[in-house]
């Protein structure tokens, strides 16, 4: 049997809501909403749009924003059990996130090693928060994804691996198109249905465990 490699989104997937949106609602001036709408309508690339969003926030707010997310973010039910399951069954797991290191890593540090996390990074040396993009698009992608999930899929999995993408949003769509199986909720679930991608819906990570078990029994 081929190896299973799982690529799991963070915001809205591991957590029940999008942490970037939560941060902007709490800390950003009103113009953040126009930038968000331009990202969703694809007038702005994810990379350009997220950079613009965080440039609205003063670097001096770093600790306050981090503490806000640590106290308000909700981890989706069953995630700890899902992590234990992948370890027991020898399933490779990568967290691929359009989120930012200063809140992604503190939320995940008790669950996975940082070597499994691929996300955007941040710089607080300037007046406003600067986003750094260590995982930009490879030669096969020109969407300016920021953290390019399809590029990471190509980098971290071999052609023979059975690739599973778990996600919820537009940032997961391009990787989903390259996956052997998509486990989806919310917007991504709608797109999987529209595009007839091979997929299963999920509500909790207990659902994900059941879906993976079905694959392991093939």
C-alpha cells in the first residue's frame, strides 16, 4: 500500500474560526474589510492581501494579539486524538497554513513538532507588522499564494504517495485539486462538490479519523 501523506490547514480547520479575521475584527481599522473583500473576490492575491491586512496593525501590539488568539481560538473537537492516530499509524502529517507564525506555533506547540508546520512568518522590527513569505509559489504556480499549499504538496510528497488535503477555504482549493482525496468543510466542501473532486465532508477530527481508517483498510 502506498504511504498516506496528510496536508492539514490551520485557520478554520484545526481551529473552528479564521484567526486572521478574528485579529482584524478586534485590532484593525475599518479599511481591513475592503482588503478582505478584494482577497475573496481574487482582485488581490492572498500574498498581497494578507500583507496589506497586517500592515494595518502596529508591531507594538504583538503580545496583545498573541494573547488574544491564545485565549479565544477554539481547537476543533478530536484534533488531539487525530494527532495521536497519525502517530500510531505512521501517517505523515504536515500543517500547511496561510496563518502567521506568532499565533500558529503557540497554538500548536503541544500537539506537533515545529518541523511539521509550514506557515508564514512575521517581522516586528518596523512600525507595523511585516509578513515574510518563506513558502512562496514554485515554477508550477503563479497565484501568489503567500504560503503556497500546492507547491508544498509537490515538495513534501512523492508521486506515489496518497495525498490527502484537509481544509475549509479558498486558500486550500488549489492544493485540493492536486490531492487524491479531500476532507472538506464550509467553502472548500462547496467547491469540491461543484468541481466533483474526490472528497468527504467532516465536522470534527473524529470524522477525519474514520475517513482515514477507511483508506487504511483498502
